């Protein structure tokens, strides 16, 4: 029996039916009994309709809208590197896979743009926010607003410094200090603990720039004849890395190795070394962090010596965290992504398996 036939049958039994926009179909039948009898009749009628119509809906071929669909805001730093592009792709594809309505904002390397984006997400009352913060500080006011509205904030790949850690739900990121330490230990072993090193730093104030420098310095501190002779930001971009490396080469002084806080800056430095008539990877060792595919290609060519992986494929972990947070489950404050080191001896064997 279809819906129209069912309603006709109920009316034929003497019930008065009314549609209420919040409750649905309700009905009652006049009886000689008391008020409670009429209530029982109404309840029985309503239950019959719900069960029957529910059965009709179950057998319908019409697509049903997912009642659990989430709306999530994602504030991305920008597209300054291949690594960043891979992270964005991972989060976007995972959102599509899970049926999430993703509100995406590209900050173009500016914190003020990220703060505006977070404010817009809060005004839209999104279910959760995913934030890749461009720098560590300056987030407290906007994170307080999200916290007051009960909107969980999932930090990916970079942390923040706030007076109250309750202002964000969880951080999913690599251990940047450990990455820098791995790079320093590898270079110490390769050079026998003797090297004049120039450093290409990431964006000033950014967590990976601060921590990768710290970890590297911890590693070379064990070797008195390893020294950083020049250090300047390359802003995590290939073009700026090339520009700064050109200046280092022109300024004079012996350079045995380059330590770059990411692969894109290292690839820019390699271009500058080649244009200066030197052989990258031979005359000057080049060590970096991220593990993007172009870095593996450069290692296969013998130009980049070593890269420490920093996995950008954070989409699955980020949305697992979103779903748990929205469900009211408790999350760990920090989830560390495990990374590996690759050099020229292993690059050729694993390059085809690289996803970014």
C-alpha cells in the first residue's frame, strides 16, 4: 500500500488527521471515553503512520541525503611548495570521500588572512575547523571565539603557542626537532664531523623553521668542527632558496654543505650551485627535509644528498580527528607522524612508490 492509500484508510476509520511541520502527521478519533482514551488513539495512529511510511521510504529508490554530513572549514597556509600542495590535495580528497562539505581558504602565506578565514568559519557555524597555522603565535583571540562556540579546531602539520591548550582540540604533525636532528646526524657521518654549513631557514616564526633549526643544531653541537657560517630565510620557496644561495656563494668563504629546512629551498640552492659552476652533491653536500618526489629525482641524479621525510598525507588522520571530536570523544593532544630519512643509496629503490 502506498502513502496515499494508507492515509485514506486511516481517515476512513474516523480519525481526524493533521500535518504539523515539526511533529508530522497527528490524529485522534472522537470516543465516548475519557481524555486518556483519545491520547492513546492519537499515539497509536501516529505510531502506525511512522512505521508504515518508514517502510515505504526504505524500499524507495530515491537517494537519501546523509543526515550526518559535516561542514568543515580548512585554512591552508598557501601553495609555497610541492609538500603544501600535496597536503591540500590529501585533505580535499578525503573530504570528498567522506561526503564532507569543505570550506577551503588559501591564506597566501599571511596570518591575517587565516584569522579572517577562521572568523568566517565561526560565523558560518561550521562543525569543525582544520588549521595549518603559518606561524606559532597570535592565534589566541580567534581560537577563543571558536572554543566559546564549541567548534573543535584540529591543527595539522604545525602547532601554536597559546596560554590554554584547551583552545585547540589536537595537533597532528611530525616531530620537526627530530627531523632536524636526523639531518644533522646524517651530515656529521658523511663529513666525518667537519663542515662549514650554510642554512636556508623556513618562514620566520613558523614551527618547522624553529624546530628544524633547533634539532639540527643539537646534532652538530656534538662535533666542534661543524659550524653554521651563514643562515638566512628562504621562506620555504624554491625561488627564494635560489636567491639566498646565490648571495651565499657570492659572499665568499668556504661552503662544504647546505642545510635547507625544506626540499623546495634545497632544489633552488642546487640551481644556484650549478650556475656558479660547482657540482651539487659532490662539491657541496645538500641536505633537506620533506621528501617530495622532485627531491627523490634530484637524489637519483646525484645532486641532492639526503632528505628527511615529512609526510603531508594528513587527510585521513585529520578527518578521523574531526569525526571523533564532533562525536564528543576525547583525543590525544598531540599525534606524532613517524618520518624516515632517505639518501642517494635508497632513492632509486623507492622513488616509484612516492605519492607526492
